């Protein structure tokens, strides 16, 4: 048994698996980004981090 994002169902198409949607209690998650301390980030990694920071600053609308 595992808790996975709903999008995982599209990636793993195994007829032996059963997927159930959790209705109650509501499930929420937090996402973090991790990198090795004292290591230089590549230019693409820096741009990706900038993009994530910009997205985190945007106000969230109703879901």
C-alpha cells in the first residue's frame, strides 16, 4: 500500500493495482527542493530555482 499523487495513476498502468481516491480526511502536501550544501548549482538549476521562487510568490486563486 502506498499514498501517491493522482498523476501517478497515468504513469503506472498495471492491472494488478487498485487505486482509491481519499475523500476524508482531506490530504494536503508541501513541496520542498533540496540540494547539496556548499555545492555550486548549474545555471539551469539556478533558473529552475528562480522559477519556483517566482511561482511561490504568486497569489493562489480558489481551487
